[in-house]
C-alpha cells in the first residue's frame, strides 16, 4: 500500500489561529506514515508557496491543517487546480463546514436538529440589540466566531451584563458573531469516514471537561478533561447519534473523513448538532484516533486509511482540450 501512495506531502502549520495545533497534528501524521513505509514529506504553506507545492510533484497530500487557509476550501481549490488529490472533503463541503452559520442552515434544510441561533454583525450591532438576544435564546447562551475552530473565539454568556464583553471577544475573530441557544447536557463527538452510502460512523466519545469548560487549554494541553469511549449511552441512542452524524456529514457533501460534534440534552436525551470538523486534530489528545482505536484501528493504520481516500472533486480527464476549428484546413486570411 505504501508504494501505491507515491510521493506524499503532509500539509501542516499554516497561517490560521490553530497553527500550533496543526504543527502537532502534522508531526504525528508524518511520523505515522513514515513508519508504514510511505514516502512522506512535510510542507508548511505558511513558509512555502503554492509554486513550491507544485514543484514538489506530490502524488497526493494529507491535509493536517486546521482552520482558515487550510480547512475552509481555499487550499482545496488550489489543489484542484494543481491536480493533486487531497484528504478530507472537497472545496464546497470544506467551505460550508468552516462556516458554522451556513452549516446550521443546511442542516435545518435537511430537518436535522441544531440549537436555535441569531447572527450578529461584528461591526454594527448596537448595545440595545445585544441586550435583546437573551430574550430570544434564553440564558445561558453561547457566542461564537463562526469561522474559527478549536474553541477559539467562543464565550458563554450567563447574564445580560456579560453580553457586551463576550461579543467583543468573539468579534475580534470574525465579521459576524453567532449567538446560539445553550443546550444543557452531555457533549458527544462522532468521527465519520467514507463517502455517501459508504460513510461509516465510528464509536461515540463523551467529553467531560472540568466544569463543562472544554476550552483550547483543556482540549490540547491538559489531562483534566475525561474522554469516555465508547460513550456510556445505551445501544439505541448510540445508533441514533451515529446515524445522525452520517446524515449531517452527507448533507454537507463531505467525503474522506470528518468529526461531528453534538450536545445531548439532559432533560430528554435529544441530540443536537453543533458543528462538523473537516480536518480534525491528530494530536495525542485528539478524538478521531481515540475512536478509531476503540474500533480496532491503530493511529498508523488510521493515517493510511485517510490517505487512501485522497481524491479530487473533479478527476483529471481529457474533457477539456483546445478545440481545433472544424474547417482548420480551409481558413482564409481576411487581414
């Protein structure tokens, strides 16, 4: 299998706010692929140009970038132009999934459950309008920068007096702020691998962070957060959550791999979709490798499985050719 991959680029680092995490993910993937005999090479788009990427003549690339410029469809579009197959969803699915607002709108269009929300303009939302948001969504509520990941640009609002400070924090990261109904309950996540009817949900993980605060520090740099895999929920609910994860994944047109995040409402065990990560973390604290391990797949084999799924939205073909004139041999100089 290693030989069939050819020369592989592992893209990590990048210019987003999640660069630090991406460096850790990419280092892990690079080491894993090399341990399997794959001819894998590191490539940091923040330090090297697209011209250099083309010059490397990679046969395929593993995208271990997180956030903007790597997970949002922009890099995927460049790889389509270069004709280099890449891991993860394609251009449109990546772009939509990176936008929490558009993701929720599509899920709602597919009758998939997601918390109620309001979109606020970061530059032009007056204080009076901010104070009305809790009247609609209730308290507590969440404010989020809709184009960030790794819990960057997220704030919990517990009272009316917290709204302005929380809004200002999120507005630093984005042109819009997503105000979202707070669902009290258990936090779950489900990796999905594959495409279309072949997409498969992996074991469900429950995340138990200190005081329910699953922030950037608790996500990547401490051992205080507890991960229960498989999640301690009954078989019927497990199947329901996994089925919902696959539906959410396919609604956005994802392929390759992604991870779908949920809240399980405490009052009635109803699951609500929060977001989907199309280039999930692959660090020592990351959840997709944890779920895959529970399913009997090692980190190294997971990396190879993801790499094997590398593809292009539009497969190279001879569909486009410069077309000679039908009467090319009978042209007349009219000059």
